[in-house]
């Protein structure tokens, strides 16, 4: 999914995300350590100085929730919707 982001960027965002948005996978534990509830599937925030490149947006996708989490798995379509939502928010 993440390897397709350059194509998504070109098609939906006209190449504006390149260099401005970083997309990473995280797990439920990482989301919990940042104070998010276990059901959060994606989160977007703007980097500050000392946290990556200042002004750069980071999107973290919950790999456990999107791909591995038993009966709650949103499936491929749901995963795409979460990714696109987070990219639009960014």
C-alpha cells in the first residue's frame, strides 16, 4: 500500500505530497503509547522542530488495526479509505 503512495500523490494530489508528507506503519502499542485509543486506524500530525523536518506532515497507519486485528479488519477497501482520508487531512 505505501509503495503506491507516489502514484496516489500524482493522481489525487498533483504531486504536492512528495517531500511534504511521510507515511509510516505503526502498531497498536505505538498508538497506545501516544495516548490514542486502540481503535484508531490512522493519525496525521504536523512535525515540529526536532520531530522530523519542521512543517512536514506525518501520517501513521495502524498496521495491527488495518491488517491483523481479527474480526475488525476493514479489508482492502477500508484500508484504502483510511489512507486516503489521512492524506486528505494532511
